[in-house]
């Protein structure tokens, strides 16, 4: 099951990214639609074998997941090293902007946060090796295939990793539900790692102590707090907003 990617958009992005092996594409016999045709064309362009199957057979292969008529059989997910994330920032000539997930255990939240990281221009995501969701088929589906374009590093010790990132010039900004400053009061245009805590418990105390700044999202409603993926998306948007404003201001100053 872990060697599968399913759903039209996730499979299409998998084939476009070409970051891991795809040995076979299974397509439902009764499936139709422009999106699916695009997937099949991308598979053939990548020399991936395409095989038609009864929808019931695909349901069994995908263990009941919503596959939209297409399932890819793939190799292991290619986790990155921290140096790979720095290389992405360097290639774009941008200050590093990483997202670190401290104990996010729901693969749907991992997928949603990876999608936000990709959309908002982060250079990579860092997740713990233990007690956290890895990149699973459900995470790939929830990310709409963003996992296939995003560098995701797995680390043994989050606090030690934050120390390393600080030594390499990054500020560590932790998102909290209480206390802290509004994110627009922190300079997120600097090299930064934004830390998002896990479901329910948030950032662990040891990791919290490793943060240089703590930020909270002011709440106006009666609900106690946003969930991990929604809160993370807000913090990532504020980061890219500040950076966009700074770039525009810098361009205006150029004679």
C-alpha cells in the first residue's frame, strides 16, 4: 500500500516530477475524462506501462481509498537531506524558507501542509523520523501531488536540527496557540524555519525552547484555535507576503 500513488492530480504530478520510479499505471476500464487522458499520455511519455483494470480490482488495490480511476505503483519516496533544501534556496537566489513539522501525525495534515509549503514558495519541509506521519499514499493525495515536487527531509532529532539550522543562519519561528507575537510583528524576510506543532499538543517543550520567536494567530471567533494545517497555511502566507512586499520595495529603490 505504501508503494502506491492514487488520484488524477497526484499521479499526474508524480509523472511530471519524475523523482521516483513508476513501474506501472493501473487505469479503470470505465474511467473517462480529460484529466485521466492527460495522466495516460504523461505515463506513455515517461515510458511507464499502462494497464486497464476493473474498477473493483482498483478498489481492492487502493484498499478502498478514493482513487478516481487511476493508481500508480511506485518506488520508495525520495527523502531529501538538509543540504538539498539549502540547494533549492540557492538555486532560486532566495533566503532560505523552510517548514518544520514537529510531530504532525495525521497524513492528511502532512499533505495539506506540504501543499501549502509548495504553493507559498518554501524551499522544503522537515519532519521527524519517529512519532510523525511519513509520506504515505494518503499524504500524497492530500497534497494534490505537491509531495512529488517538494523536498522533504526526515531527521532523527528535531531540536538538534533546529540548532544546526540556526548555526547556518536561520531564525527559528514557532507557531503557538497562546502567547507570542502576531506574525506580522516578526521579520520573516530573513532566512527562517517556521515550526508547526502536531495535532492537539502543538510544539513540544524541548522544541519550543529552541525557537527564537514565538508567534500566534489572533483569533476573532469563538472556536478555540485553527487546526495544524490551517494555522500553518496562515503562517506560511504571512512569510511569503512579507517577502513579496520586501521584493517590491527593493525593486522600486533600484534606479
